[in-house]
C-alpha cells in the first residue's frame, strides 16, 4: 500500500515539519513551471515574449489556485474519513472527486481555448506581446486535464498524510520541463508556444506517474475507470468543503489579475517587471503555502479522530514556524530583489520596476505568515465558507480600491502597497474568529467531537 502517515499521534512540531518540508519542495518545483518559461522566453525572445508569459501567469494561476482550492476540500474529506477509520467512504469520495475533476477539466478546456483572446484583452495585454500570449495560453488550456489530474493526486496523498510521494513526481516533471524548454525555445525557436508545450508535456508526465504509483502500490484508490462515478452523498460533502476554498482562490486570483491589469497600464516594462516581482513573491511564499496545506491535513485528521485540542496545538506551532521563515525571506528579497529579478530578464528598466515593487511587497510576507496557517486550520475544521467571505471583503472592498488610489499617488510601486492590505485585514479577522471559538460551530467539528 502507498505511503500513509498518522498525524493524530506523536510530536506536533515534528509532524508539522515532516509534512511541510516535502510540500515546500513540491510547491517550489511546481512554481518552476511558469518561472522557467519566463526565464527561457525572457532570455531568448526579449521583453515581448517575457510579457506574454508573465501576463498569462495570473490567468494560469486562476485555474491552478481554483483547482487547488477544490483540492483542499478533497484533502479534508479524505483525511477526515481516514482519521475516522471509514475506508469505504474514502474510496467513494475519491471516485466521486475523479469524476468531478474530469467534468471540470473538459469545461475549462473548451471555454479557455475559445475565449483566450477575449481574456487577454480584458487584462490589457500589451499589443507587442498579444500574439505570443494567445499561443501560450491556448496551449495551456488544451492540456488542463493534466494540470487538474496531478493536483487531484496530490490532494489524495495529503489526505493520507503523505506529502513525499507527490514531491518526487513534481521534481521529475519539473526537470523534464527545463529540458524541453531548452529544446523548444533555445533550439527550435518556438518562443512562447514552446514554453507552454513543454509545461503541458511535463504535467502529463507527473499525472501518469501518480496514477501508476497508486496502481502499483495497490492503494485503496485505484483509478479504475469502472469505479469512477459520482456518489451523491460524498459529492455533497466534497462540494460543501471544496467549493468555498475554490471560490476563495478564484476570487483571490481574479483580484490579482485585476492588479496585473493595472500594472499593464504602465507599459511593457512595468508589465514584465510586475510579472517578475509577483513570480519572486510566489517563490518567497512557498514555505507559507506549504504550512497552510500541512495545517489543513493535520487539523482534518485530528478532528476526524476527535482530537480538537491537538489540532489547535498544531496551529500554534505552525504560526511560530511561519513567522521565523517570513523574517528570513523578507530580508533576502529586500536586499537582493534587484539581482534576483535580473535572472528573469537583463533589461535594466524591467529589473528596476521589479526591484521597486519587491522593496515594498516583501513586508507582506509577515502578514501571510499569520494568515496562511489560520486559513489551513479553518479549512481543516470545515469553516471554509468563512475564509471565502473574508476574501470578498479583503480583496474587493480593500485591496483593489486601494490599488487604484495608491497608483494614482505613488505610480507603479503603489500596487505593492495595496497588496499588503489584504492579508493584514484577513489575519485580524481570522484571529478573532478562532480566539472566540466560533470555529467549533461547524458541522464537521460538531459531528466528530460529538462522536468522540
């Protein structure tokens, strides 16, 4: 049977650390897909190609983070059933999730391929980069089934407390992506299309490796086509826990895409510089994202096992860890943001724009270090709907309106100021919700603590 970890016993701190470290590396290599595309396209095609990939990045993130949000619901359900000892419900939930993801992938592919030009116009893609952006984004949409597939496999594994197996799949696929980028862009001169094609092939490899792993290990989840169907009772629970998380990520990424549109309005150099800055931010926040997922799985298993006190202890340990990491990463980006930006593009104007953005945005890492563990805890306790409400308030009533004001006052760097306000507001609201014990009112917590 495939690797599983019991997160309901043993040292809380070591459990969080052992679970988080593989996730950090998994997220790192997954993030490398678009980053490596940006590096190769930026070095071999210039600012227009770099802008095409960077403009497509936030749009891709809408897909990636939305399906990741839905995957959180899958992880919570699997972990809760596994912690409760309900193996048959684990299998039914998994087969329902596979069917749901296949339907979603088909819909996203059809809509994305058809509407790519309209989407790029909506985010004010610079004209010089438009044709390459269309080629890049349409190719990504065409292969979205593999993107969805390997995210689902990772969700299953996290539910069983296994964060190492998916790390190996993503590492291999990321290495293949670098090799294919070199061949398609540097030698075949396929520009942005070559970068997208390399990404799709690499994601397909990661997905196939994951399915083979489950089959070879004779896991309870078999990916048997004859067993894949929607079970209504499990679908209801998956959607109840997954849709709020998916909605949260969708609204968050739409917000970031709106900010990308504001950055694009400052011209080609600002568009490329913002894309580079956001990409560096995404790398800097990888440890915090991993801790978020770790807390979610840790909390789910412990709530399923009827151990809410252990779940809250995990949250406290995660907050301490995340703040220490944020301090180190903030210092690195503040002092070396310019040289790091030059890895993506050597154009002095692009590097200057990225560095100006990063000198401000790096301080937001502390707010995320508070916010992310609390989000993971609330999702794990079945309170994902509350996190969705907070995104609406923090992004659409605070961050976006502030971005328009800040850019009028301070120009391009004002975007970074606005970016910080969202996690600051959310952290305060999440802390109030948790400290007052309102998280205990969810049906998931009541069912398990009542059972125990």
